[in-house]
C-alpha cells in the first residue's frame, strides 16, 4: 500500500481566477484543480503566445494571428465543465487551420508540438475512470495493471512521455548528470493523476517534499528555469494533509527510490511546451 492525497472530488468544477478571465475571456467553470492554478496558467498562456509571436517582426503579426495563437492555448489549458459538472470538454480549434494568418515561422512553431494528436477533442464524463492511453510511449514505463484515471485525463501518459523526451534533451543541454536526468524522467513519467479506488476522488502521491527532492539535483540554470513552472507549494503537504491508502498496483511508484512523483496535467504540459521552446 502507498499513501495518496486527494485533490478533490472527481466531479468538482470551479470558476477561474481574475487573471484567467482577463487574459482568456473565460466565463465558464473548469475542473477544480485547473481553477485553483488558473492565474498561473493564464500567465503561461501569455508567455507561450509571446514566445511564438516573437519569432517574427511585430510589423508582420496580424491581430488575427495573435488571437488565433492565444485562443488555442486558452482552449488547451482551460477545458470547460457543463452546468451540472457532469462533463468536461476540450474545445480545441481546427488544428490544421489555426494560425494560418501568421508568418510561416510562427505557424510552424505553433504546430511543431503536435499537441492536437495527444490532447483529445470532445466531452468526457467527470465520474468515469478508465485505463490510461499509452500508445506510442518510448521512455515512460507502462502503468500498473489496476491504475485508473479520469476519462478526461486518459491522454496523460502519452503527454508525459513526450515531456520526458523533451526534458531529456533539455537537461543534456544543461549538462545535467545521468542520475539527475533519470530522476527527472521518473518525476515526469509519474505525473499521472489517478482515481481513488471508489472512483470518487482525484488522487496524487506527490507532496511538496517529493517535488522539491525531484528538482534539487538540477544544475542551477535549469532549476531557475523550471522553478517558474513547478510550484511545489501547490501540492499537498505531507504533515498537514490526510493520506489515503491505495494498493501498489493502483498507483504509480517512481523508480528505485519508492517515491511517487506526480504533477497535475497542466504542469506536465507547461514543462513540455517550455522545454520545446528552449
């Protein structure tokens, strides 16, 4: 058995904070854990939009181009809940056409991530738990046999694997040690959130301590960069949060250290995007 911690009911949705409303114009409820992080995520939308647009002179950036890129990240970071909090929907723009009004360098960068092939479009019930999708993963190990994840997060293992590939390349750039690179791979691969055995709670085995332990081996420059995206203080504190005992085959355990490293879906996505923009 391992200790896990609740991030709230599976069917909890909430209002985003002021910054997300201002930047993305969101007037709908979004999954509870995303609502909690929404100010940080809205700032990330601005960062990634500006990073892509900075590839071309400002004089070449049309208003429609800026709106296209920002709208894509807003829709990607903030799926919507229906009024009864029964459905979560990803309403991504048409992936083949968004950004066509942008200069070629901007368009190519926006599409280089192929995120539409990973993050699903459509609606998913908040109370349905399924086995995660692992198709095409190359670095992350297969999840335990009884691990179930919320249906709207079933793509996370594939996204985590892409993140692990990106972080491996980035840490090579920063001259990180092999052991540190391996630790960060475990950190990213283990970031899948999962359902409680009774399928009512969204669980994580991450704590503030395990998050900080995963980051502390990084070279200084890499740590300074990633500290902006991995906010360990948002995770449960092991001394003040009530643990839930979960069978080993229904939770992820990270490598030989027996520590479970997990992040919310959005932190993995943010990391992947950031590393690809290095």
